């Protein structure tokens, strides 16, 4: 596949917001082709040969880091994982000191996860590598939105016109923000469902509809996307208890029944079973697309690495 | 000391409404006379102003000057140099230093250090509460005797209603007032930007604008029951200004100031994670900026303060939520205010009034005027001289300006403190 335009302007993937629909479509098409290759057991070992990919994770993550590692290796990159201990995360100097260290290592592709919104953008100004945001604070998680969109597209054949309900702790969710930007750009109809205490200010101005009642928000939905509720949100007083949250905002068969009969259920993982999602729904092979999300994660990350590596070659 | 005669000036004195050509004569550091045809006494040094504006030096109600405790950001000497370059001759220093100015000896220390600069009158605030921690009241009487100009906890809101009540009440005994950072702390905790669409998009923890209005409402109620005088610093929202306007109409002892960022910038300045535009209170939506401009014009706002908050690169080169809030403001106080004059929102005299006579009156100081017998604190201003704000090129140590790149019109070309030239 070849493209006549730079898919990721600036040579980084820092956010979905600002990407144009043709860019998103091209990334998804490329990811789809990698999904097929991966299923066929084929690899592209030469595409990133000689390139160094560093997974720089300031926050713990197993699945995202592993997914990027697998994507990099399948394309032939040398992959190094750097985990920065929590004790030094809060020292901002560390972030820019790390940048100069990485520059000295001649890293080509830098995958960053950080607890602070905007940290990958700050790094991108200081490092020579292409930066991929693997989740920054409550800002964005762009590759998650890509893999979610690819999963939906494969299940539903399209994004345009679909009703997608994003449910739970939207306030603290970078996954939700990236999905909102991507899905609205692709003309899906996005609904946010959750208690007002977990809804960001002026959420309605993001081109979405806001609901505080699950059945109203899920009525007629094609896709139900659940978000992880972090335990510390309860201690922060934003919801009184997990049992109350599950009763009113957790996804179970009864609430799912108001969605379209062929609605799919998604979750970015890791799941809190019995808090935001009932196991009976999460493990239902008819409805749950959660396993496919993980599979599409590797394909989407391969597509992103591929596109950024093309820019590297172009600039070489 | 030499006598000085300024000739051919456009004299501007907001206190008397004077705006016209004339001369001004200084003897022994005091203004001896001004007007036309003063003649030229023997031994006088004449300065030809060539039609430039001669006005009182500015009185800045609010600046963090770094010392003691944060000398890597700014010192009294570097702040004084920046102030002189900005036309400021009287500067009030915040007490939330390290240690906080809650002891008469510390107030005297800052006063002495200010005097030693020779170029500004530096007036420290006393801490409103011990260590500026919002608990027990500091020693207002002793602090005032030592030279404290008024009382505040600086960048920290006095959050406890009972403490604020006591502060307003007790300050009356010494004819003083309390300056509040109007922001309800429990709503502002952890916030990095004004709550709203932009903060939501950037994934930044928000501070609702109502955090300002509710603190203002509370303290107006406390001013009403104590009879004390509350002054709100850097007011930035339409809602708070509406409450202050009503309190003034009611006749309560309520005053306020704002700072240039709140009438020149709106929240979009923080886009692309620009930490130099991270301020406290945070920049607001455009509707609030317009309300601040309107409140400057209708007199609701009593003064414009620089709200100078020096920060170094290490404080600012961080992810947005972790970066320190605050912007350098001494050098740009006048220029950014004049933008509202050039923009047609304020008359030149009204703008200067907000920077000279009105803050001086608030503090009860005999400065900020071109009157016979008062200290010859003056600035010479070229209203038409354009310049561009550039971080790295500002006078003083702090370079963290939120106005980087801003083109301004009107620049100080000379500053005199008690008749002695300290800039230009």
C-alpha cells in the first residue's frame, strides 16, 4: 500500500484530535491489511530492520506495552522496554533528562505512556525520534481508538451512522476522548453515558450526546463501549460504592437488552468484573468483541509504526 | 541633590485630570512645581522631553519578588531593575515567601533590601496568617509597625470562613485591609486550567470559574458582618465582578484589582500545552476577558497590578499540570494596559489612574500624583514606540512571560525615583 500524503503530519502520533478522516481511513485500511497478514502467520521482518523502538512507560501497563513490542518485532525493529519507576515519575526533570538520554541512543520510534496529559507532546519537542502517545493522563490514547474503530468496522462493516455508547468513567478516560474524536470524525453518532460526577465539563461540546441513564443511553445502540472504573475514583468520592455503580451504570444483560439485538460490547481492559461489566456479558462470544480488540491492537500499532517509518525514510 | 527641570513634556496626572503640555521642576527629590513658563532656575539640569508623556511612576499592588527563599527565580535587586524598566516606582511584595513574612524582623528585612536598591519603594505585605498557612492570625499590629502595607496570604486563599472573618475584623484595629486570593481551595485543588471545553479536550483537571465567585460572595458577606475591608486580587471572572460591583453599590469596603493577562489573553493561550500561560487563577474564556475589560472601564476594578510571579525554566518545562503557575509581569504591566487604550476601551488617563493614583489611594500613600511637594517618582513614556515581548530579553531575572511574541505600543524611556534617574 502506498500513500501520496503524509498520514501523520509532524511525524508523531500524539492525538486523534486534529487527524482528518482520510488519514484515519488510511491508517485503518493499512491496519486491516496487517490484521490479515497476522492471521495468515506472515510477517514483514524487513520493514523496520535496523530501526530502534523504545517503549518508554512511566505508568505500568502490560497489554499496551506488549502489543507495541509485538508490533515492532513483527516489523523487524529492535525493541527495548524502559520502565521508569513511579518514584521518579513526578520529577519533570526526569522527563527531559530522559529525552536527552534517548537522543544519545539514536532511538527512531518512541512509544510513551505517562500519567500527565501532554507529556508525550513535551517529549516530542525534545527528542529526535517519532513519538507515539500510548496514553497520556486523561488526554488521549490514540492507538486504542484506532483499534476500537477497526474492531467496529470489521464487525459492522462501517463506522458512519453507527450509534456508539461510551459508558462509565468518561471524566478520567483518555480512551473515551480519543474514541470521541475518531468516531465523530468518521460520522458515527457518539453517546456518553455515566453519572454526572464522572462526566467531563462541557462534554456536549465534543459533538456527542450525554446521558445519565444507562437504558436511555443504550437504546438502539450498535456498539456499547465500557470504560474501566478505577478503584481510586471511589475513594475520591465521585461514586459512593462499587455496588451502587454496578447497579446503575454497570453493563449486564438486562441493560444490554435495550441496545440493538446485534450490538457488540467492547472494553479497553483490564476489566473490573462486577463493577462496570458483568461476566455474563464480557464472556458472551455472540456479543463481546473484547478479544478481537486485543488482536486489532497489534495490527493498528503495526500500521502506525509502518506509517511513521515511511516518514523516517522520507526524511532520511 | 541637583534640581531637574523637565521641559516640553505632555504632563499626565490622572489624580487631577491634567493632560497637557508643560514643564515640571524637581528639587530635593520632590516635585516643586509644574505647568507652563516655569522659567529655568540657576543650576538646574534641564531634560527636553520632546513631547513625550511625563506621568507619575506606577504603583504595583502585587508582585512575588522571590526573596527570601526563591532567589533562583528573582531577587529584590532583579525585580527592582525590571520594575524600573517598566515604569514602576512603588512595588508591593507578597509575603508567601520562604520563610513567610509573618514576623516584624522579616518585614524590616524586605524593606531594607528594597531601600538598598535605590530605585523603588518596596512595600511588603504582612502575612495574614502565620506561615501563610490559613490557620492562626499573624501579628498585624507589630507587622504594621514594622512597615507591612496590608495583610494577605499571597497566592493562597484564606479558605476557612472563620479565619477570614477574624482577619477582616482584627485588621480594622490597625486601619488595614486583607487581600484575598479569591478561589475556593476545595474546588481548585489539583486544577490546572479553567474547567470547560478546552480543559476537557486537553485532559487537564479543571477549576470551575464559580470557585472565584463563591469566595468573593463569602468574603463580601464577611465584610458586611465585620465592617472590615476586603480587597480581591487578580479578579478574572464576570460572576465575581458582578458581585463586587453590587457590594460597592451597597457601600461595603470592598475593592479589587486585576492583572494584564486577564484582560489581554483568554484560555486559548494554553493550547499546545504552553506552560508559560499557566497562571493562578487560570486564564478564562473570552466572555470573562470581556467582562474584565468592561469592569476596568466602569470603575468596578480599582487597580491593575502586575501579579508578577517569577518562575524559572525548571518550573515551567514540565507536563502542564505539573508546571508551576505564574507569569512574569513587571516589564509588561504598562504596555499591555496601554493596548486597551489603543484598543479604545479605556482613556489614557483612566488607564494610568488604574496604575498610579487609585492603587496609591488604596494603600493610603502620597504617591502616584504630579502634585507639589510629593516625591518625584516619574516615568517618561513614548506612547508610539512599538516593541515586541520576547522571553529571554526581558529586564530582570524572570523570563516566564505569558505574552511572549506580543507586539505592544508604548514604552517607558525613563524612570525617576525621588528625582533620581533609575532607568533609561
